[in-house]
C-alpha cells in the first residue's frame, strides 16, 4: 500500500480528569509533559510520522482546546483543515465516524489508524512493525484492534477474548473491566488481551459497519456529499463508543497481539508512577522536592518547595492553586474528585 493511502486519526478530546490537579478542563492530560520532554499529543504524532505523511494526520478535538492544539501541532505540518472540531464531548463512535467520512471523501482507498492522543508507547520501532501487520489485515477488510499481551492481572482495562485461526487472531468477545479474580483467571488461561483502544481499518469498511450497526451516525456523517455543518447534527448523534456500537457486534474483528511495545494508557497517577525512574527507596520526585525517609511515593512540585518526611505509598501533586494527597492505590478515584469540583463550580477544576 502506498504511504499516501495511510491516514491517522488522533482522538484528542479527552478531559484527563484522572491527572488533576496537573490536568485541568482547559489543559487536559494529552497536553502535559508527563513522560519525556514533549506532550503526549506530540509524542503520538511523532510516533506515527514515519508511516503517515503530515497531510494525512487528522486530529479530533473539542474547540475549547483550539490554542493548545495549534501550539502542540505547530512543528508537524498538520493543517487547520485536518483538525475536526467536536462541538461537544461525546464518545468515540461519532468522532471516528465523522473522521472516516472525511477521509473516505478525500481518498476512497484509505486505511486509517485510530489512536488515542494520551497513551504511552515506549518502543516505537516495534509498534510500527505491528502497524504494518495491522494494515495488511485491514486491507483484507478486517476491523483490526491492537491487543496488549497482559503483564499482570489488571482490573483497570477491558479485555479481548481471542482465538487463533490459521494466521489470524479473531476477537470472540469484548469483556468489560473484570474483578481481580476474573483477571487472574484470564491471565492463567491465556488467549486474553488488554483492549488498547487503538484500531486500524479501511475507511470504506468501517463506514459500512456504521451503516449496518449505527445507522443514525452513518446517516448524519457517512455521506461524502453531506452539506450540513457538524454543529447542526452533532447533538442528535448518540453518545456511544465504537467498541460497544460496532466492534462487539461485527464478525470481522481481529487483533494484533502487541507484546514489548511499552504500552500504557496512563490512566492514573499510579500508572504513571509505575513507569517512571525511581530512587533507591522506590520514590519518584519531580521539581523542587526535599524528602526524608519516604518510600514508594510520587511527589511532584510544580513551583514551590515540597518537603516530606516518612511518607509511604502516597501521591503528592502540588500546583500553584491546588494540592492533591492520596494513597497510590486510590489514584483512580481522582476523576471523582475532579467531577466533584466541577459540580461545585470550583475555579480549580
């Protein structure tokens, strides 16, 4: 397949509430430098750039992030016409359907890779090799998902139940986030992969799937000659994920088994802590931090000095207007705290 037929769709509309107080409504997780010197969005674009020309990179984001998107894409040659502005936050199906329709109108032979903007993939070379395999499968009219080989019994991810058939790994079932007992059983049994939320398919094939399984979305965004502005139709589109709306129902879903690519969805402060370098006591410190007798603790100081004594297994995140302190194992609940601040209309949300 010629490189001009490969397009990338980067979903950059997430709010990143699990990384409060570093992330805010105005500057969510994908715009933060959580790992390395670049934002997660910049890393995502750079990761795909060897395979996808700048003119084929599409970004779906909320208009409220206009300045951030412009700033973070400035050095990559992504044109303003390649940014699709969602009028409001919805789930992945409307965004992917809209992007597929736009791409198909430009190139009816296009294959599209769909990527979240806020994931980490440490081994780009290995990822790109797997992408080539996924593109080959997509050209055979499969809907391809990247399944991550589990490293542990994890309750924070959805799972894919797979079955090998000759050279194709078919997805038999999508499984919601399991409890720990089930996750341990999945790990023991084998044949289960983490659902990464990364996909590859032909634009034409996914549009056919929208027409069959989500006809209301297809009717509104699936026609290449549609003249209605997206603002006019957006509110009536269902708030549904592409997994639930299409992939759980389709019979042509296959997986590429991804091992050793260093993937993380960075779903919490604890998940970030797990991949960052640590000192001899298992701590990760960033910024102006002084600590004594702390263990297995994450401390980030954005401006002022943060001093800590005797902390164990905690997350401490200090910003100019807010301080978060919580046990690491409860850091998934930070999203609930952020929701509470929004409910109270606090300026720190």
